[in-house]
């Protein structure tokens, strides 16, 4: 994925006279590439383009959230249609990291929604929900695919218990708590239900039963 597109003009943007002050200056060249006029559209700011297909990634400047973050939209390089990508730039990077690791946009829809905003969460009470940089390693370490196929370890409580969700099936919203060394095929029966609203639960501080 490249930050540039067309070469852009070397006129305004800090250069004076007939010369180009940014020539040979990587920082100046990057500034001109990022601020080139073609990147701006009504309510949009393009910050990256896929070199193979021409898809653009843009900040939706007309949709700022309460936290001041701008959602990221994709623009199809073939038909020009927009599609949602992430709720923030951090979410965009998280989704890209997940895709590069073969995790699609997340192991299930609930985690995918979380990753569109943040690369994981660590709360004051020790609740830790993993981002794509940790989730694979954690699941391999505790051999979840072997002992609990169909489930995914999405986090832990920093005290020896894991937080599990179904990877497949109808119920992919319920979060279960179970000892990391006791995970088996029937986590739904052995584990303790925690919440069926992952994002709402995290916003509330991730309270744990008991």
C-alpha cells in the first residue's frame, strides 16, 4: 500500500522561485505527497492507495466521532463505491494487521467490530482483550485449536483465566471465562458466561462475575 498517487505538482507548498525546495528532502517530498490537491474531496481525505487495484483509503471528515476520530472508508478503484473499513486510524492499522496474518478482519464479528476501533484493550481490573499481534500466539501457546476446536481465546483476566468466544455457530457473541489450563471442547458448559455484548461490557469497565 502506497501513500502516494500521482506525482503532484511541485509548485506551491513551501517552494520558492523556480526551484523546488523539497527536492532531495525526504520529509519535504512526503509532505507534498500527502498534501497533494488530488487527495482532497468533499468531506474526504485520501491517505493511502492500493497499488495493485487502485482502492483508496480515506478519512471521512464529515463523520467525526465523539472522541474526535474520523472513520476510515475505502473507495473501490473500479467502480468508485465507498465501503466502511474502520472507526479510526488505529482501527484501520489493526484490520490491516489482522488481514496480513490471515485472520480476516477478526475471528468472529464481535472481535472484528472491536478491532475496527482499537488494537486490543487492557483495563484497570486486568481484563485484556487481544489484538491481532497477540491472539495467534496466545491461542497457539494454550493449544486452543487442538483442545477446543471451534473456539478462540480472545483475552484473559491477568489472573489465570481465559476469555473465550465461539469462532463458528449461531452464538458468536457470548464471552466465557474459564481457567487457561482447563479448556476443552465444551467451553460453553464448563465456562462461566460473562457477557453477550463485548463492546458494551468493555465500555463498562469489563466487570467480572464473582
